[in-house]
C-alpha cells in the first residue's frame, strides 16, 4: 500500500482519541535501552502491560511488579506461536526488538527481519492480530540524505539504505507493509538518554577533555530524547493512525561543535580538545575493530557498517507528518536531554543491559 493511498487510515480530525487505559499492551524487546521506558510509560497510562523477553534478557529495568513476563524463543516459530496462544490477546503491540550492531549481515537479517516475520506469522496463525503493531525502525533505513544542500530527509524520501543495518530494517518494513497486520512504523534518529551506551561513550570522551569527530565537512546531527520518543509511540496509538510511517526527531539539527559545547557545559568541563579524524583514518579504525569483533565473535561498537553511519553528513529530518497526523511535539531539547543524561551517568556508572534485547 502506497503512502498516498492510506488517507482512509487517518483518524477524523474531530474524532476523539482512543483511551488507552485498561488496554492490553505487549512490549517486544523490552530488556534493552528503550524497552524499559516503553513499559513504564504504558503502566503510567493505565495499560495492562506485558513484556516479551528472551531467557537471557536482563530484567534490570523491568522491576515494576505490575509487569507480566512472556519468554520467547524467536528462533523457534512453533514456540513463539505457543507462547502467544497461552497469553491473552493484546490490543496493541510495540515491537522494539532489534540489533544495532552485529558480526555480519546474517545476524542483522535474522534479528531485525526474520524474528519480526516469525512473530507476525505467529500472530496471524494464532488469531492474535492486534488493533495495531508499532514497529521501531530507524532513520538509517532511508540511507544518506542530501549532502550537498542539506535538505531534510522526509517521510517521502525513497529508501536507499547503504548499511547492513539499514537494509535489514527496510526488509522488515516491507514485510510489515504486506503482512495484513495494521501497523505504524517509526523511523527515529539518534535516540539518547539514561542507560543508552553509544552516546554515553561520547559523553565520557568529552568528560576526559577529548571530542572525536569523523570527516572534515560539516555534519548536521539530529537527536530524540528517549522520553519524547516513547511518548510519541503512545500518542500515535491513541490517535488511531494506521499503516503509516513517521520520522521521529527533535525539530532541529546540531553541528558537532554545538553538541560538544552542550555536553561540556552539562559536565562542567572547561576545555575540550576536538580531534577530527579524516574519513580514511576512520575507515581503517572501523575495519580493524570489525575484524577483531568477528574474530572474537562479538559485535564491536566501531565497525565498517557503523563507519557508513558516521560518515553521513546530513541527518536533518522533517517531522511535519508526525506533527500533523498525531500531534507529535518533542518537549526535551538536546541541552535539557544531555543534562538529564549526565545526571544519570554520574548517579549510576554501571553498564546498561545489551541494547539488542
């Protein structure tokens, strides 16, 4: 179904928003950075919240006694179907399961695409299709934007992912579009906040008086604070939109220098040495780190796929469609979000659970 053919799936402007209180919600991929925030927001809105985890998933941020746990083996289609059969039907599902880094493309495809397909086929086979399934994709599914004029990436930008991660995400999106399950697809930009690890590495570097950047050309960065992302999920569900895709970001972009200044001020760091790596040096470092990761059979934060994301110059994002169709209005700008993130970093320096859960 094409974007311009889905007008009938948009709610009437005068229609009353859906009351989510008392509705049954399943959060798939609840053990990672964003999952705990989703579960907490669902409870705050009065929903009956179940969390889907794997046997090895950390439950560090899933401690509320009101949560119901479902343990899934996503590599076993029959077991997934049985777990769904044993559970009550869900009104809404937020599918947050995914890998942001992997040893190879096979792992990306298995976790980001095959697991979604297995889960959705089990939903249909067991008669557990929800009113809507909100899928967490990524802005990387669209690939690099206009790096000459820096025009924003829009909801209508044709996808041309140039990373293995982005390719696996667009495969999942395309499957969902033809699955017969009512869906909402979110394509968030860089998500940050307490417990997130990749941006925390950058914060720690600046705390040590160094800021590492990649490439010599201007780079425009966009961010979304985790609370704003999660609130947008529930606002979209409550608005009744269906079969739509939305870019989710703060409504402005930042240069690397602006990001560095904001983080330094939050940390109270008086001076920071900016170090700009040329693209060729970043590529060499990423390749070496990726090889080491493959040798250890453990994904590295720095790898050739991540290099393609780091070299992208234009992350400007147009969020007007989300603003118009379900009232998306991010409340936390980068300055305030970094302040909160630094507070959490100082309060608890223990590592967070793996984001892949």
